[in-house]
């Protein structure tokens, strides 16, 4: 998949993505059930899980600023990964909410830095190689699928206590792989060297990008939180739900591997508009046609557009809008404002709307958010 020239740089990044996203593949679907198995209440579980989303709003800015000041993103990534592992290990020996909350806060302090720092390091490391970012990022998608399936198998045989050890193992391998990453010095763009990060963020194109990214992740919030519940309420079995969710990630992997350079050959406006147009269709169908299996399969195939394609465009936009010395801060802003704030607000609003109107209207609202983003984009282009 990588040439001899690029392999020494690309493979360590690929494997770091693999093990880090394997951590996510265990944590996201299974840790709440693990908490339930050790006797925590639903409200306690909710408070623990919300810590990661809330930390993702502010903390990435600190890590981005620190990386810009020090100029050593690999070292910052290693510190964050090791700190995350040190905070995670004591989870094995406590079932007290207060202790778990303190450990979760400590872990979130480092965890929130990993995704933006890793993306920024990956884009910068391969800038002179004939390797698309997506071919490296697909390691994360593969790791996620392997972890979801493997952890489910181990849980069936040994119980939910294996969740934390598997997370520690995955993160430990990620820390190990970080020592094989190859760091390259910053290139200072003479034209933009005198500009500040805030001046770049306040640019009209940057503001538009962050607003659209915010709305994109807000529209995905009902899917991330309630898709499995929505299917379960419609009578689907756990195995069917798992297969449907895996299908979306598999299609994402195919797009990342074979179409990584495609975003360079189409105008950004057309690609983003296409993502939101597909999002309108996808969320409306999920909301009102959940009983039709073939329609759900089709909507999962569209995951490669609403999430994967938009993420590919976003990484390319960050690379273009922010010079290398501000790449980590730009990636942190994207993570905080779009994923953290947009996703967090979307989750909260989805929860209230779910109780008030039901699943169909929650996903209809998601389609409405996609429509709003499309209108904002088109109006901006007319101006």
C-alpha cells in the first residue's frame, strides 16, 4: 500500500491510527455497558461520558498553542498518549464513581489532544510523499472495526471486565508506535509568517468553514447517540444493528483507500454541497423508513459521503487555510468547535427532542440542520 520511499514514514502513522481508533472502537460502544455492570447509575454514566465531549471544546486549543510554541508535534503527541494511558490504567481497580470521575477528567485532558495532534502530524509528515492522507487514516477505520468485533467476542466469553484491559492494551501499542513516528521541522511560509493565528481564524473563508463543520457534526449527533436505539425500537436484533453499523465503516474504508486524492480534482464547494445534500436524504430516510431494511442499508452506504468525504475535505481545507506553524492550532480549532461544540450541542438537543417527539423527528431535525448548512453555503457563494 506504501512504496519503499514512503513506507518508513507512512506505516508508523498507519499503525498509530489503527491502535488509537481501536481504543475508540472499544470505548465508545462498550464502556457505558461496563459502567452499568459495576453498578453505576444512568446519571453517573452520563456524567462520565459527557466529560470527553466537554473537554473537547476547550482543551485542544491549549495543546495546539503548546505545539505551535514548542514546534515538536511528535513529542506533544507522545506526552498526550502516555498521559492518557497513565490515567486509564487505574480504571482497572476502582468501581467508585468519584474516583472514576477524577480519572476520567485526567484522561480527557490528554485524550482530547490526540486526534487533532495526530491529524496535523500526519498531514505534515506526508507532504512530500505521493501518499494521500486518507490512505493513512484508513488504519483507524480498520482498527475500529477490528476492535468492535474483537471486543464483542471477548465480552461474550469473559464478561464486561475485559473492556478496560483491552483499552489499555490498544493505547499501550499506540504509545509504542509513537516512538517510530518521524518528525519533520516546520516550514515557515514567508507570506504568512507575520500573521497571527487569530487573524487566520477570523478570515471569511475560515469562518464559513468552521460554521459548516459545526453544522455537519451537529447533524451527525443523533446518529452517534440514538441510531442503535432507533433500530432497537424498530425491532432489529443486536446482531443486525452491529452489521449495519459495521457496513458504514467498511464503505468508509473503501473510500479512504481508493479515492483519497479525489478531493483535489473537484471544487471544494461542490463536494461540501454534495455532502449536505446527501445528508438531507440520509437522515430523513433513517427517521421515517427505519422499518425497511434495504433503505437502512442504502443510508449506511451514504456514510462514506456524509462523514468520510466531509472529513477528507475538512483536512484538506485546514491544510490550505493554515500554514504549517499553525496547523496544530487549526486542527485543534476544528476538533473543538466542530466535533466538540457542534457534536455536544447536537447530542443534548437530540436527547430532549427524542423524549418530546420521538426518533423520527430527531432524524428529521438532523436533515433540517444539513439543509440549513446547504443554504448557508449557497447563499455565501452567491455573495
